[in-house]
């Protein structure tokens, strides 16, 4: 018998003795390890398909665009705030013969959602990473305010401002209004190093890493300042810096590993206090200038130890952690006419936790899993006595800062069993217990049973259905001076109240032909707060979705999807601090539909055309019944997004792409549609609802190395 040896044969030669010695012995000398290789010319061997590509590869591109929009809200979709936009894209790689590697990835760099990632290192040994990302969110650029010094920590009114007892009495209000932009921008820059110690046999005995990131967040966000029962919307400056450090070391063997990790963050706010002039005529002893404390500097540090051990068909992993959060910035006491019990909070919160999980395959058909999770939050901040002040007047009673603690226990037990080929049954029991202090309910317990059945035995079909039932109850519900003594005794907070939840989910995927895939899913959940007289009494959540992917021809692809979610909530209330005498119904509905079409290989396989379209419609209605039924009016937000593009291969190495994007956006929110003097005791930002058409044209070119 004659045969040719190849690299696969060589690998078998090297390992057969160690892996299957019993087979070799049984073969009575005919095992592959006994093959005669004396005449094999190993130095002539070459694996033509095993060649490792070296050198540079990838693409680099640039783009420039024109943005036509009269509402800055469109920048959330286009990532372009200014009229003209530019970007850099890259996906570059370098591989050296000795294992050195480098890569550069950039996506929309230069735009409001741009990012970049650079990696340099040697495979399996070390890696140096540099990264950058920018994220921006825009609310409006047409908020109207008479205040000067917007963006600083001192807001003043114009010199000719006329105070009034109501907004209608502010005679210079309209002439003093100026537009301002409410938006937030985050810029993140990071540096990371990974290193693995490899012995002479090429085994990694231990590895370590350290990552540092700085995030700068700036902009303006909506806030309000008040004097007695009068208030003004004001622009709060945001100038945050957060430094984050992560580091760890990992040791491992053939069937185990353990890792020690650290995570720390330091938050700093450039502004500690915001002062603002009173736009109203001072009443009830109110001051002419108000002050607001802003987000204080703080720190958070966590150390964790985790590990995993594999014992045959059983995997055990766990984690323990300890954390500490502190905040000790001096209080802002400007305008506060009472003695402070202490100069700062000296806040301190300690967190501890442990997690243990076991997964074991009992038989070929049966697998069991169990887990336990423990978390404890211990607020060690000192309790101080404070002079209690309300909007209307000083009550004269003492108030205390409340150090809330919570301890959570979670336990899960599950199993999955293969009934037959293509038939799988899963089930489990979940338990959760929360222990709180200074709350209306000190203890809540929730138990959940669930089961899931999956069928994949039928050709071109994949289906599953899952059902669950949970019950939550707990200790006696009671109010106290530490919680809500002013609340109705019949009121139940939805996160603490007794609740029964029933939930059913299902999904079906079908591929009737090779080029067509249809997917459908549905979910229904009912929350019943049967023991609640005042508060949330029932909630229904129903959703379903469908998607289709169809390869019309080798060059044409069509995709489409649709999703709907309905959430209906019932609640009861009391206007006389007694039994329920009014009822409310909130109906929320969200519809999302989308489709896409692409046509490839046009014009001698050089042109690709495509279009993507999405539409979303979210609306909410609220009705309250108290003798008669009143409609609070509808809230809705509707948005159409279209992206039409053409990609042309100009040369073997260069592509040219043109994108046209359009967004049609319209919403109606009563809270954002109030004139500056629309409420007598509230000076608002004016109407900030959106109704616009925005367009973006982007021309980009990419070059392949």
C-alpha cells in the first residue's frame, strides 16, 4: 500500500501515541505511528495554504458632507452639527514575519459619533491599545431664556429687567429672550496594555493588563431654580471629568484560572455651585439671588477576585468583590440662613458581594446549573440633624439624612434535558430576597418558575416557547417618620408592593427555501398588584415582531422588519387622603418598521445601489376618571429615516460612495410646548417640540492597500 504524507499526517504522527495509545496497540503494529518515514524529505514540505500573510492590508477613506437642517435635534441621527461635515474611516492591518501586528480602525472620525482604535503588539504576548470616542446628544437649540452668562456658574438678568409677581408682569421678557442650545458632548480617550508571560514551550502561565480612560463631558442641561412657589427654567453648565483605571492579573492552568482585578473612577465637576437672579418680585422673604449645588466630586473603587475550575463534566466559577464609594466635597451654603451641622457630607458607602455558579453535565441528555449571588450596600455616612425647609415655609422640625442600605440574595436552579434529537426542554426556579432599611417595606421576596421548550427537529424550522410565573410578597408594609409619614397608608410603591407576574414568549424561524428566512416572535406579560388599593394596580406588556430576509437573485437582497409594543397601566389614587376616588389609565404604543434593498454588480460589476428606510411611531395617552373622564392629551413622536446610497468601484483599489440621508421628525409633548409666560409662576424655555425635515449628502472615497 502506498500513500503520501501531508501536514495532517504529520500532526497525527506526533500526537497519536499520546492520544490513542490503546488503539495503536490493538492495531498490532499497524498504527500510524509505526509508518516508515525514513525516506520522507521533510525539508521539502510546504503548506501552500498555510502561508501567513505579512505586510500591510486594509482600507483607508475620507468623506465630506453637506448638512441641511434647521433643528439641531437631527444631529442625533446624522452625527453632524455644522453645515459641513468631514470624516475619516480606516481599517488597516500590519503583520510581520516574527508575529508583530498592528491595526488602525476608525469610523466616522471627525463627526459627532466618531471613534478610533489603534493596537500594536505581538500575538499571544503583548498588546498596546490607544482608543478615542466621541458621543453627542442634542435636545434643542431653540430654548429661550433671558439670562446672561449662560455656560458659566453665574446667571444674571439684563440691566433693564422688570421683575413681576407673575410672568405676565415681566414687561421686558420677550425683548430679553435669547436662544440657547441644550446638548451634551462626551469625549473619551484611553490607553491600555496587555501582557502575557509565555514560557519556552509557548504556554501562557500568567497575564496582566492595565487600562486608563479619561472622559470629558461638557454642555448645558435643563434645570430649574425656585423661590417659594415661583420657579425659572435655567441652563445648568456641565463640565465633568471622569478618570477610570482598570488593572488585573490572571493565572491559569489546564483546567483552572484565577484573576485579581481592580476598577477605580474619580469624578470631578468644574462647577460646584450655580447662582441665578430671581426673575420674580421677591415674596415671603425670598431673596433676589438663588443658589443651587451641582454634582459633587466623588470616587469609587472596587477590587474583585474571580476564578474557574473544570472538574470533568462540571464547571465551577465564582467571584468576590469589595467596593468603596466616597464623597467629601464642602457643602454649598450660599443663601442658606441656618447653621450647618457639618461642613461636608463625608459620605462613604461600602459594597461587598459574592457569586458562585456551577454547571454540570450529568448525562448526554441532562445538564444542571445552579448559582447564588450576594450583594450588600452599606451606607456608613454619618447621620446629621438638619433644619427642615419646604418651599412654602420653615416647619421648625428636625430632619435627618437617611443612610439607605440594601442587601440582595439571588439563587437560581435550572436544568435542560434533550428529549430527543431536535427536542429540548429547559426549566428552572429563581429566587430573590431584598432586605432594606428606612423603607416602607423592609423585606421583599420573589419566586419565579419557568419552562422553555425548543423544537429544531423539523427541516427548515426552529421554534421555542417559554412561560414563567413569579410571585412577590414580603414583610408588613408600613410608613414611618424615616420613610413617608405624609403618605396615604393605603399607598403602595410598585417596586415594593405584592405582585403576581405571568409571562409567555415564543419565537419561530422558518427558511422555506435557501434564499428566504422568515422570523416571528411574540411576548405577553401581565403584572397584577391585587393587594394595592392606591398606586399601580395592573400593567400589561405585549409585543411582537417579524422580519424577512430574501435573496431575490445573486445580486439583489431584500430585508424587512416590523415591531410593535403596547404597555397599558392602570392606577388608582385619592385626592382626600383616604380611599381611592380617582383612576388613571396610561396606554403606550411603539411601532417600528423598516426595509432595505440592495442591488450589486451593476455596470460590469462596478456599481452597487441600495436604500434603507425606517419609520417609528411612539405615542402615549393618559385618561383620568374622577366623576368625569378627562383626557390629558396625546404625546407622540414620529420619525422617518431614509438612506439612499451608491458605491462605485472606480479602480481596482479605489471606491467612491455617495449617501443621501433624510430625516422627517415630529413630536408633541405638552411639557416641551409651554410659552415662556404660559404659566404665571413658571418662567419656561418656551416651545421646544420638533417638526422638521433634515437632509445630509455625503461623498466618501476609500482606498485599498
